[in-house]
């Protein structure tokens, strides 16, 4: 039984608005959350008002037992209340991500180095060379600084076990290695439409070619076909679970896409099916998978447990990826902006 089903139908003793829960309990600005409770809608044609830590949000749907409201830009984490029929409800906490950069163009997960610096691409349209390909955001979240300029269509980002940054280009099918000073060198070529990349604990690099291949590049740079999937209309996104199994998303024209698992022998299985346009993904230390996707028509970050139970845990439009910090936070990227959420989830270290 979900949150809505377990809470609806309770009697309201005094007739005043009361909030039982907010689902999901975290959101980006502009995300839509469901406020579940009692006496939330005034009588007749009057409309309730929803306050997000003092800022008024806009209503999408209103009824006696639940409201759907859009989180206003500029709102901070804090208490959500409903004003209805001259009364103010109790408060329930909603965590709201804070914007830290905009006017970028990530198409996959950001990457975070050992010091906590964030790396994000300005990927651009296919064949479009942006003045800066990768930006660096320091741990104080100062405005992003150019880190790498000379690269067409920077796509996937990942750090190897030694802490060096790698980036794929979907334009030329090449994976590049980037020195700490921003010097670029070719690491592997011929990766098709190279998109998502990820390292395993042994230092093998896996590259998603959206035309249907997962490549494995050994530390000595020998290249193998590791697995094959159906082609993606956008990109492959890769992440390793705590047990070393590779997980892959690749949105197709279907609205009922899958997350795939690939065992160490390259055998592909469907782990979970039922997501809309699944993209960037990451694991926490308990083995829960987090995917930027739509679930039941609602966009955000979807959590899928090892038992394959899925729920929307962060609301937000246009999300394409995420990366956990070492302090229980998460960096979230949309198609143009970067956000940080103090969340309390311990992510699986990637380097």
C-alpha cells in the first residue's frame, strides 16, 4: 500500500487542514509534489494556498484529500503548510535542492573528484563545438570555471581509480583522458557513438555506444565487445552496483523503458521495466539504484531497491543525471543547470 492509499480516508476531527505526508519528500525548484492530508480544499470554489518555507507555490490539482503543487524557484528546504478556509495546517518538511550553476548543457551524470569538485559538460548539439567543453565547480559552489575547451560534444564523464578524469565524445567516438591541468590526450578510439562511461574496481573502462554495444577497455587499452543491447535514441548511461554488476539505461522510443543489468560475462538481463526516458544512474552503499527518469508520468529521481520496488524520491523536470557527494549530498543536473541537495543518502564511491 502506497502513501496515498494508507492515509486517505481518515476522518478530520476539527475540519481544519492537516498534512499527513508530502510525496516525494525532496524536490528541485519547479518540481511537482503531492501533499496528502485532510480538509485541504476550502468549501465552494475557493482555492487553498500552499507555502514552501514562506514562499507561495502554484497549485496544479486540488482536492479534499490531496493537492499537487509546484515548488517555487527561490524556495529553500523547510516546512510546507496549506492555508484553507481561514486556517493554516501543520507543517511537513520538504527538502529542496539549491541551484549552483546554470547555462550549461550536461547530457549525462556529472563527475565529482576526491576533493569534492564537480565537473559538468557543455555538450552542445551534435557537431557543435562549444567554446568550453567541461566546467569545474569548486567545493564552495562558486561560479563554474572553464576546465577544458578543445573537445567536440563532451558527453560522459568518469574518474579512474587513480583519480584521472575521462570524457567521451559522441561526435568522434573517442574517449579522452584529461590531466589535472586540463591537458587532453586520446585514450581509445572507434567507440561508435560513445556516450556513458564507467570504471570497474580493476580499472577496466566501459563505454556505451548508443548504436548497440558496450565496450570494455582493459588497463593495457585492449578493446573488447562486452555486451550488446538495443540501440538508444539518446545515450547509454552506465553505473556499477556494490557487487560489481554493471547497470545500463538507454532510452528508446518506448515510454516503458528498462534498466538492464550485465553480469561479469556480458550476459544482459532486464532488471526493471517501466520507466520513461531513463538516463543517468547511481547507487548508494546499500545497493539501491537511483535513476533520472519518469515513473507513472512523474519526472525526477526514481529509487529502485534490490527487490525491484520503485518510487519517485526527488521531483524535478528535465533531469538527466546525478552524482553523490562524500558527505551525504547529491549533485543533480538538468539539461541546463546544476543543483545540490543535502539529502542524507550515502552514495557508493566511484573512485
